[in-house]
C-alpha cells in the first residue's frame, strides 16, 4: 500500500507523464485487442460448418494463361466427382440473381444454383420441408426452390404453408420444397443467397459448358497434400484423353487443378 500511495503521488505531481503513460497503455491494449479480434476471426474461430477443417475448395487452373482459379465445366466436375479418391463428396455451385415476382411487387434477389449434395456437405438442415434430391440436378427436372429464412419471413410472412406452393423467379413457376434455418449462410464475398435452386449438370462432349465452383469434404485421415496429388492425377487423365483447354491460338493452356482449404480461399 505504501508503494501504491507513493506511485499515485508521483503521478499526480507529474500530470504530463501520467497522460502519456495512460495514452500508451490505452493504445497498446486497444491495438492488442484489435489484433486478437482479427486473428480470432481469420485463424482461430472455426467456420460455421460441421468439421469445417475438412472443407476444401477445388478450382481448375490454366497456368500458362495466368488463371490460377478457373471455374470448372460440367464435364470436369462429373469426372472429378467420379474419379477422385480423396473426398467424401464433391459439390458444385454457382451464384446468380433472379427476379422474384409476387402480386405485391417484383424484387431482384441474390441466389445460388447448387448440386443436391452441397447443403449436406455444409451441414444444412431445412427448418421446414426438405433438401434437393439428386435427380433434381438432371436436365428439365429442377423446377424447385428453397428459400432463406430472411426472405421467407420478409416476403411470405413466415408461413410454413409456403412449402408446396409455387413462386415465380425470372418468369418460371418453381415449387418451394424447403426453408433454410435462420443463421445458415454460404456466400463468400457475394451477397447471401435468398433463393437456392438446383444447378442443371449435364454431360458435354466439348467440355466447355458450365462455370462451376466446387467445394469438397476431405475423407478422414486424408491430408491436403494427398488430396492435391490425387486431383492432379485425375486432371492428368482428363488432359491426356480430352485436352479440354487450349489458348486462343490452340496452344497448351497449362491445365491443372488445385485444392485450397475453404478457410484460406481468397
């Protein structure tokens, strides 16, 4: 207590020094808290998906054209899914926007077209209704839609009876099959999707149709490097058989594939 009283008397007698010391402490504590917040958000806090450390993003690469993260064609996606040995499952998605038309008003809403296995990979469980069925990714069979919780409440009053009814997106009548739970989102840098539709995945002999982004879940006990090596082997087989990518003058485009942890995705 004597040391404490002595320190207080010194600080009172030297207000300039006291002010500098207090400001230095405040800046140091504030900077430390800010840095920890960033590190916690970027490095420490897990992504909001089950076992998120095993979630990977898969991109095509055209290195000789300077394209390190290139969207994947339908045909490549089907081959990657069929022939990889590293992933429990591999899903596809693409962002889109739609005109939602009701009797009250028309609205432009962000959306996502997805393969039926995307939401299960992310642990998405509907709050009402069901998820997409695999056959709804087949051509001509994807006339269904799921709604985000926010859109469901904002435009449809939170009515569970909307499941089974039809809504109009871009002039198409689609049947609502499910409502996603509050708090669920998968959007990266894009606006959070408010409508989710099946992506139509079709074979393509030219291997040029489609511009998909892929997300996969690693098998247990498979490392990132093992997954990369496995996918490079699949890509080599595709290159040897189909030569899917060429530069503007028919030159080698440097086709390959890369696997990136979802947390590290730029």
